[in-house]
DNA sequence: TTGATATATCGAAGCGCTTCTATAAATTTC
DNA sequence: GAAATTTATAGAAGCGCTTCGATATATCAA
C-alpha cells in the first residue's frame, strides 16, 4: 500500500537484538527456551523499533487465523433493543484480552446452506465461532459439519458448549415476587415457544404457580407461537389478556418488549400500572428504564455473557490441539444467573 | 488446527487444471492474460475441488489485508437506539460485495493515544477505516498520521472523505412543515452543539424561522451543551421548555431520543400531543414507531449511509495505488438526503 | 563419572499465495 | 514482411512468520 510506511519485521528485530529469528519468535509467543538476559534484549529491540507482528504472516505460518466469528440473525442484530448487540460487545471486549479479532456475520432467518453461508465460514477464516440466539438448524448443522469449534449463546444444540441464562429460576423468582405481593391471578405473556429461553421462562412460571392458591390452570397463559416476542406482539396479546373472561392482576412477560407492548395497550385502556395491573418483564433492556412506569424486570448480564462465551471458546481452542477428546463431550454448558430489578411496574 | 480438513490449495488446482500457479492466480483475481479456454478449465477445477483462497496467504503476498476497520465510540454502539449499529450493518452488508471483512473497534469517549489505540490500527491490520460519529480528536489525528485511508460518517474533519446527512435542509423542511400547520412559536430542542449534525439542524431551524412571523429571536432555542442528546436530556429540557415564560406550541428536536424524552415529560404534565404541543424528531429510530403518540420525524437512511461509506472507501483504496494525488483532495464529501415522516406527534 | 534430561540458540524449511521476469506464439503496424 | 506489440503461459522469488530439527552447553539422577 502506497500510504503505509514500511513495517518493521521480525528480521530487523533479530538483527538489532543480535538473535535469530526463532529466538525472537519465541520471545514474542512466550514459547520454548529463552534465557532471561536474551529475552530482555529482544524485548528492548521490539520496543525500540516499534515492532508489531504481521497477523497474516503469523496466520499463514501457524495455520490459525486468530479470528473468531460471531454469527447472529439479521433480525436479532437490527432489533430496536440491543440485546444481542450487547452480547456481541462483551465478546468484542474480551477478544482484546485473548488476542482475537471478532468477525461479525449476520444470517437471514430462513438460512439456506450454500447461498447464505457466511464468508468467514466458507473461507475458513476463523478459529472458532460464537452463535448467538436461536438460528436456523441448517446453519447449526453446517457449522457442525465444518469441524470448527463453536459456542452457542442463549440457545442449545445437542450438547455443544453453550452459555445460557438461568431462565427457569429467574422466572420462578419473578413470579414468586408477584405472588408475594398478594397477586393470585398471575398471567404469563409469551411468544414463539420454540425458543428454549421462552419455554423455560414459561416452565418457571408454571413451577412457581403450581403451589399458588389457586393453582394455575393454564387459563392465564397467553402465547402466540407464530410471533416473535416484540412490542407489537405484546400489544396484540394485551388485547386478549385484558379483555378476557378472567382478567389477571399481574402479568409475567417473557421479555421486556412484550411487557412494554402490554403496558402500551393497558395505558390506552386507562388501566393503571401497577395499581390495577402489575407487569414484570425479562432482559432489562434500555427502554425499560425510560418507560412510564419504569419496568420491573429480570436483569440479564449481556456483556458478561458475551465475555464468557469468548472465554469459553478461547479455552476450547487452546485445548483442542492438545487433547484428542472430542470437545463437545466436556461439561461446557454454562448457565449464568440473573437479578430481579424492582422498579415501578410491579 | 486438528479439527479442520486439509484445505485445498492453489497448487492442487494448478495441477488439476494442468496450469501454472500464476495462471490460476490470475484467473482468481481477474488479472493479466488468460485465454478463455484455459480460464474455463481452471474455473472448473476450482469448482470441482472446492478451492477457496487463503486470506492470510493472499494478504501476506499482496500486502493488503482485505479488512476494513469500523471505529465508533463505545457509548454510540451501546446506545439504546441503534443508530450507528445500523450504519455498521449497512457497511457490513456492502463489505460482502466488495470482499472485505469489517473489523469493529469501539473506543472510549476520552480517547488517549497509545493506551486506547485500537488493535486493528496498532497492528495495521486494515486497508482502510470508517469512523462513525463524533470521536475524540486524538483518534482522528492518530488515524490521520497512520496514513491509512479513512472515511468519516456523520462527522467531518478537515476535508477528508465523509458521508454526512443533509441536516440543514432536513431541518428546514421539518420546521416549515410545522409553520405550515399554523404554528408560530416553534422551539428548538438540542444538546451538545459541538456535534456538527446538531448545530446544522439548529442552523436549518434558524433559517426556516427567519422568515416566520414573528421571526425567531433565540428565545425558543433550548440546548444543553454539556449533555448528549438522550432521552434523559430531552426530559430535563422539557421541564424548561414547558414551564418557561413563553411556551411554544411546537418543538423541533435535534433527534428522536430528545423528542421522546420531551414527550414523556409532556405526558406526565397532561399536555396533549399533538393538540397542545406538536413534536418532531430526527433520525427515525425504531422506538418512535412505538411511542404514544407515534413520532413524526426525519428519516435518516442509516443502512444506506453505511453502505455508501464502505463503497466510497473501497473506491479510495482502489485509486490510491494508481494515482499519486493525495486522496483527501478529491471531492469525496457526500451528503445524503432525508425524508420527513409524518406520524402522530405533529 | 556417565548417561539422561533440561536449557538455550540457531538455521532452514515451508505456510499459500502474488507478482516479476522470461519466453514464445499470435497479432498488429507501417 | 520485419519490427513492435499484444496475448498467453510458466517459473521462481519472496511476503513475514512459526516450527522442526540440529547443535551445544548446563543440570540432574544414579
């Protein structure tokens, strides 16, 4: 490139430090045997000359890219509430510590093998992959077949490594909180139940309600399986919930968007929150802090999840070459806890 | 990597096609002279063997990385409303066409040279850089000094290539719309005026009001220079606006977040929108569609801007090696138009 | 004391490409 | 129709690094 000053190479460092290429390389990578004295001299030359290793040369010689891929659905990335974006950010942050670059790839919801294959997969330009959220099974299978190690986030597939939210317990805690406030008719508001996170939240709700008085009958479970959990869906189901035969006094929502949609409708109907209707959300997205009333919700530590995913993947990548055990056999399915954030809506 | 099947190399393709390495390379890159017949044979071998060039080998040999860096402030990426995120997405999308990978780097607001230098810059791991939004001047200077071509988005610096929004005209259009609705007391709600986008919107407002009756005196300009344009700031300035000596009947806000904050306060004060107060925002973020009332605003084509930025940068990168003219001299400062979206709030 | 093992350094091969140079045939120019 | 030019292909150098022996010395166990 005409614009860049010539870059300092390992050769120049070696010359300056009066060492061999391999010695410098070893110092840089912290491998092999180098005496303390020599190491100091080399390090000094590196600093003096401002040497920075070339990623591509390194990559070519070592057969690892030092890239990791982060794949999510377009619709998840573009979502108005940056849930997965924050997870990405957490991963990106941690990648600096682990010396990886994160390449983002978005895939369509109706992923088809071949045509939609992300470039980073096709070109095998990553050492490992993080897949965030529920994605098309075809993608999962393609990544699986590629042999590239991967970690799932907020989703599970077979027993591959994953980071998931402790949805069940979080839901139990939230619903118990509602029951503790004296509510007996607590409804559940959900959407696409095929997403494990949502079905687990429903399970938690059911578990908590099982011992309630009166026990939950399913009458107050409102789900629209064909919709994603958006504000829109929340609004529409709100119509059903608040005009149904048995109107609940509290609603536990599968996520904040749904909760916000419900609140929007309730306020239009002049239903007071939390006096007439208590609402609890899930995720703790930004918008909940600014809604009227402010949303009581379950906080999910998104950045931390991303960080964890990258750490786990990095670990996997370190291990794979050493052991020959198939990595998916190990107990690498982590669950992260949540926190109930009580604000105004319940 | 132990997990990956051996990759097909150019050598194998050459052998299969009975051609030399250079011929295959030329076919792949569309350079030099290759007869049609030979090209067909090579292409066929490539397909048959499933050959995909190694990015790192390519990069090493050609001295270009095929990466482009996308730098923005952490606070801009994490913003609840994904303005810059969508621009990033647009760039990411276009990068597939141009055969680049986009490496994202976030930098702190109080960027300091050296400590905060993004890895992609330090390691010179990109051919070009996109800088989105207002960033610290230190970063700008560091990128400038690096000699790596760059394009600014929604910001300008000297006369370097940039993609900016047509803020002035958009503001004029919005304010004229308000005036056309019969409003005479139209206020401006802004924040950090040092951001050119915001000051230009103010200028547009002032231009439009100049010919209004009565002409604008500055009395209705509400800005808090020390705040970023968030919901919070909008709420706080809302207090001033609606309790001031001269209460406006319409407000043109420098962005949607401010508008939404203002609306939140107004509704708490039982001020009806748009009957008592008309509000117009700017940006057209997701949240505006779901607010009550739905926000009238100026739409900014975010994805398109990202796309344009990447295209422009790619062009620059193609040109630089050919011509010797300094690229920042050329007329590469693009302005993209907007569109007034009339919904309920005005 | 003597193998065996750990420590230290170096040289060279080679990762998979691009690109320069060489060579030759085909085509154009006047 | 000889010289210049364009088209076509191959060979080889080399991009900047990692890593595999090779070699040599120092340390250890018996």
